[in-house]
C-alpha cells in the first residue's frame, strides 16, 4: 500500500487540476479580439462557414502542424543582405551571428510560451465557452472510474502479494537465481493486478456508468492509468520491487526509496497530464486552454524534477560516507573492485549535472516543440533508460559470476582440480572485458538514441560490421587460446601425478612443468595474438617478416644467448638436473631453485644465490639422482684390534636403525675394511646407501654414534702427536730441558719439595 501511495496522490492531484481547468470563471471586459455580436444574420452564416473548419483544424494537433508547415513554405523569404564573396568572416562576426541566433530563438520560445499561456485568459474574458452540463455529465462517471480503478488495483495487488508470502520466505536469501525468481514473481503479480484493474474498470464503466459505453474521457484516463502503472512497476524493479530489496541500482536503501517515490510521482504528473488532462481540456473547453495547461504541467514537472535531483544527490552524498548498514554481497564487491573508487566518485559528482542539463534541455524543447519532445526526447529517454538498466543487470550478473568457481569434469584425462583453478582465475579477467564491452555498448546506444552519432548505420555498414565481427572473433580467439593453455598444462599435471610418487619424480615434475608452461605460454601468446590481430583486420604478413628479420639479427648478435639456450635444451633432455636437486655446475655446488632454457639458479650452503648460464657448464654433478651414499672413514690407533673397530662401526649402524633415519636407509651397512695405514692411525671405511638428498643429515647422525660407541668400548681414536728430540752429546748424554714448575696447588707443592729433597 505505501508503494502505491505516490500513484494515488498523483492521480488525485491531476484530477483536481482538471477540475480547476474546467471550472467556469466570470467574464469581465470584452477583448477587442472578441467576435462581433451575432445579431446580424447576414454575417452569421459566412462567418460560421469559414470559422468552423478552421476550429476543427486548430483542435487537431496533426492538422495544425501541417497547416503551420504549409504557411511557412508559402511565406516569402526575406531579403538577405549581400555579402561580398571575398569578404573574410572574422571570429567576431561568427560570435555575433551565434549570439543573434540565440537571442532570436530565445525570444521566439518566450513568445510561444506567452502565446500558449494566454489561453488561460480566455477563461477570464469569456472567450472560452463552457458547457457546464456536458462537463458535469463527464465528470461524475470519470470520478467513479478513477475510484474503481484505484480500489481494484490496490485490492488485487494486496491479495496477490499475500498469496506470494510463502514463496517469498522460501526464496529470500537463497542466491542470485532465487532472487531473480522472486523479482519475476513480484513483477508478474503487479502486472496481473494492473491488468485486472484496467480491464475490470473498463467493463464496469461500460456496463454501470453509461448507457453508451466507455466515453472518450474515461478511455483517456484508463490509458494514462495503464501507462503510469507500467512505468511505476519498472521504476520499482530498478529501485527494489521486493520490499525495497533486489534492486538493479547498487545504491543505499534510503537513496533507492527516495528515487522510487520521486520517480513514480514525476512519471504520474507527466503521463496523466499529457495523456489525460490536456486532451480532455482540448475536447471540453478549447485547444488554447489545453496548450496553456500543457505549459503549466511541463513547468511543474521541471521544478519537481530539479528538486528531486537535488534531494537525491544530497542523500547519496550523505550515505556514501557512512559505513554499510548491511553486509555487501559478493557480486557487488566484485563490481566495486572492477570500478575503482575514483571512477565511482566521479560518477557521484557528475550525474546531478547531467540530470540538470537533461531537465533544462527537455523543458525548453517541450515548450518550443511539443511534438518533437514527445517523439524524439521521449523515445531517446526510453532507449537510454533501457540501455542503462540492461547494462546494469549484465554488470551485476557478471559480478555474481566472477564469484563462482568453475568445476571441470572429473572424467577428463587431466588434473581437473588444476583446470578448475585456472579457469576460475580467468573468469574475473574475462568479465572485466565483458564490462568494458557493455560500457561501450551503452555509450553507443546513448549516442545513437540522441542522434549524436549514427551508430546503427555505422554498424549496419560494411566497415562497422567488420569491426564488430573482428572484435567478437578476437575475443573468441583469446578465450579459446586460454582454454587450450589451461587444458594442456592440466594434462601435464595429470601425467606427472599419475607416475611413481617419489621425490625424484616430484622434482622432475616441477622442472618439466615450469619449462612446458613457459613454452606453451610463449607459443599461445604469439600465435593467439597474431590470429586475434588478423581477425581485427590487421595485416600480420609484415609483422611476421619483421619478426623473422629481427630473429636473424638477434641470432647473429647474441651467439652466447643461443649457445645458452641450445646447451640448456640438451641438459633438460638428458634430465641432468631438476628443481630441488643439489648439483655442482660451473664450479659451484648448491640446490637448484630455478631452471630456464638459458640458465640454472643455485643456492649454496652459505645462502648465496648463483645464476649460471648453461654455456659455462661443462659438467653437471648431481648429488641426488636415484640414491646416495654416506661414506664413513674412521682411524683407530695401531695398538687397537681392527676387528673391534669394525664391530664398533656396525654397532653404531644398528643404533642408527633405531632412530628416525631408518626410513632413509636403503641397504645394510657396507663394510669396506682397512683402506690404509696412516702416520698414526689405521683407517677403516664403511658406506651407507640412503635416499637421495638424505646422506648429509644421516651421515652427521651416524658419525656422532660412531664416536659414542668408540668411547664406550675404549677404542682410541688417535690424533697427530709431536715428539721433541733434545739430541745427545758425544758421551751419549741427553741435554737437559730447563722446566720451571709453577705452584698450582698444595699437592703439586709437596711433590716439588719431595723431588727437591
């Protein structure tokens, strides 16, 4: 009921305006233009014979326009001042001509407005003849028709909405599809209520209110009632038809509510005024009074529109700086990300200026050329509104789609999760392209609707059609290229994951995936881009020739680069290294962090990052291929038993098997035995076979256990000794080494004293 209140208020307001226009006013002084008294019978008949057809022509708007055009064509053209052919046209002369034209047009419009408003004076001076009986006979059934139509519309709308209450509770908050279904149900309910009220009121007016059927005035009202109702429903769809929710416009709820109320009232004023009040005044009073009422209605509508724009702009500025009172939907958040904040702020500041300019221009056109206003401005406004609404729906729909994830079929011979992730990541990019194309389409429709540019003829032409077809084809090529890239890389993922699950395989997968992805990306970007350019109508032949010449020049000038790439290709084909391997290349040993066709990047033990071109790699030493060995070589003293040393190494290995390193050991301990006799030790060597890359951590743990077992068994692990030889004299006596003993404690002091004694 509150949503229909603006419609009721506007209808009653315009009916009241019609009653005021139809009320007879007292005549005071006769105008000099008043016709002569009708007492002369001789002049009465010729006057009626001439004036009656003229009045019929003036009452018919189309016939009047044809008469005006015929008189303008028959009027003699004024003499134009002669201008010398060689006289230069200065800027001042042009400005003067523009100013004179503007002033003349303004005076012409002002004169037309004054002439139109003078029709109201005919109600004062008595020139407008009022048939009170006819007006009373028309007014009573007309008021009854208004009451029946509004009552039936409100009643049907309330009953239908009550019938939808269960569906509203089930569909609310269930996602975008449920929201679309809910909006569609409310739209059908309101359209059905409007249709019931329209046809039932027409039937009641024909059967109950008149013996002669529906009058022309009732028909005019019913048509205005129908058009106003449809317009109000469309406005509610844009601003929120389901209790103010699920609106096309992404604005705050108070702003949408104000736009809904003001928009319905403004539409009611214009539609009821143009389609009902003015034609009724033309038929019941006079054509001049109808023209005056039309000027008044346009003026009221313009003032109301300006006030509405100001109020909506202020409310929008106030709500824009406030935090959101309700959580923002994911689709709206996606649209906000696609439209940066500067763009939104610019639109917020500029739209009132555009609206003011539109209202001012429409008002001037409506006063000066009413037929042109209805035909051109009205049609252009409808086209613009339709383009904006449809474009807004598409953008919001794209926003919702950008939040959805694509699921690839599981039966495809590829990694469906990787394909789904890649396709889902591409959706926002594709939707931004769609947003750009929709914005261009909206701009094209607006330019064509207002005759700024003949976009329709351009598109229908050969060149325009080729451009549009090329854009569509290029977009299809780019999308297909991305889909092919996503499918091929996902196929590689599936092939790699389908093999043996070893660490070596994982490293091999990362290397091949990186190289294959780079190669596919380069190939698809080059070929897809060239095909897209060719679809746009560009000749790619010179581009290919230039690329060939450029490639040849680069080949001659970058021999080192070519050598790097060729060496890298063969190194990768031979599977010499993978990402994660510890290798020695170019005199540097480290972990492989990155592989390209030109170079390898290593991180050494100190954390230094090295980039080594393949042209400088003579040999690759891979420490992590299939398996590894930890070699333990221990020296024991010559006095120790070799068998005891071997047993100690074996016991340390047995203890190692009891630790977390057991899973990294691939074979029993390999005892190599004595490998050499050193200066002060007997060398015993053993070897442990490990998983690739595990030899270093396992070896440190094993060495620690060997030291522990040797200490427990009392096996001496010698270290280098130094012997001081003092020499002998000829009598065989050894030279004395002077040693000074320091007092280091009570016990040491006693021992020194005893020795001295």
